[in-house]
């Protein structure tokens, strides 16, 4: 369709609009099938180029699970999901599931730089009861004097990236609320979640949501034992979940990698513990292979976040400058107020990570930055950091 001008075999926008009836007659409109295409999202592209994700008209129904279980919403709630409308997170927290559950939603326009104090004041002013934000937002909120705000929150959630345990602890110390982490993708609805009715394990994604048979499998589809790291995959069998995307638009090669046998491979790595809790290790592209070890960046980042000097961080693999280990762990760190980069601070942070995780996991290189490159949705662009 051409908006301006005419061309053979193309529709002209103005001509088509002039022929449209001003009144909508439902009887003359063909009914929509659940398998009909509805919308296309672009993935965040944190590890590579964004992919086009095609969802069908069953997608909104899949988000009932997101709203009723992961977000625990009722008709009495005022819900706020921090998200630009161009991100799939807006569909997760502003549109479909909330309408089905009958909850009210709030949209707060935030032009320019993110204003953590303004957000907290808005939470207080409007009496928001259920709040969901990406980890980036929570990290900035806990830098404020949280004791100044009298909030009406009863339920706090996070999604988009794994949430570091240290952030959860600080939020609970002030407001008495856990932050319930949950997991899904642009390609899905919420498939794993922590719930208010079960005990929390800080750092865990939780357990599968109703209708999703989530498993940890190897590359051949064999289900792995507890605590064995592998691919996070959704078993399809005869019941394809209604919120699962239909295809990567016009990309057959990626489809062959994603759908193998009876499984949809998410491209993420993780493991399940003895109690059935799922733990995120990292995107398959993000896992660092150093000196024969496989190192999940999230575990290292969580240890870094516990240090008082660290506000935000990202961990990637980078070639060893000495040429001995092949790939080494490198951390990009944003410092808290009152701290300045120094060799002494670097050694202190490195020693802390050694003792908190394992000696082979500590970042051998630390680079201090004013801020980290992110997508519009707040996800850290690790591919840009790796390219540096």
C-alpha cells in the first residue's frame, strides 16, 4: 500500500480510505479463527539481530495465565507494568490478560530520562496495588530512599531478565513484599513463574504455569536429571499452548532450530532443582566457555550486585589478553554514588566474587562505565558489549 502516490499492483491509501463505510457491520465481517495471524513482534536482539515473531489470535487467551497466575490479578486491582507499548511486555501487562481478569491498568508517560522518584510518587499517588517492572527499573528504584514512600502495593513482580537476589532482599526490607520473578519470551506468554502461594527461592524463575510442560533437555531432546544444565524447552505433544507463537516470519532455518521433534527450544539454558524449581543460566549465546568451564553470566552478575559499590553490571566472555585461557570473564560495572574506579576497588570486587561463587568464575577484567547499552525495554545489549 502506498501512502503517497500510485503504482501498478499497489493500493493507494487515500482511495481505499474513501471507499470505507463509516459504520461497522459485524454481520458482514468474516469471523476470526484462533489460527489466523494477529500481530508480529520483533525480539529484543540482545544476542543477535531481532527476529520477527508471528502470533495468532489465540495469543490473547494465552495471557490469561500471565494475568491470573504470574501477576495474581483480580477485579479489585490497579496494575502497572512498566513498558513502552512497542515491547511485547505491553501485551503481557497492559492489554489482554488484564482485560480478561477484569483488572484496571495504568499507563504513565515518561519522556526523557527515567525518573525513579517520579515513578515511586506515582505508585503512591494512584494507589497501585500490583506492580511489574524489568530488573533495570528495580535496580534504579532501590537507589532511592524507599522509606519516603507510602505505597498500596500488595504484589510486586519482575520479568524481562533474571532478577538478582540482592534487589529482591532490599525491596522486601522496605515494603515487606517479595518480588516474584517470572519467565517467558516474545515468542510465548508466561511459562514459568513464582507464585504468592509457594515458598520463594531467591534467584529462581519458579515453576511452570498451567498449560505449559516445561522441561530441561539436551540437544537430542532427552530430558535431563535434576540439577543438570541443559536447554529450556516446552514439550508440545498433542496440546500446543495457546500463547506460543506460530513461526519466525519467513525464516525457515531458525524454525528448524527452534522446533525439534516434540519440543520448542527457547534458546535459553537452565536447570531444575530437586524441588522442581527452574533456574536460569543464560542465553545459549551468552554462556561463557572458559578453560573448560561453562560459566553462566547471571550467577556472576548476581554476586557482583551484592557488592555495595555496584549499581548495575553485565558479564560477557572476551578473548584473554594474555592468550592463555582463550576466553575469560569480563564485567562491565556501573558504580554507586560515592565510589570511584581504582585498582584497589577492582581487586576487592574480584575477591568478593571469588568467595561468593567459585574461584574460576570471577571477572578477570572489570571495565567501569557510566551506563550500559540497553534496548528500549531495558534489556542489556550484551552483543554490543561483546563487540567492544
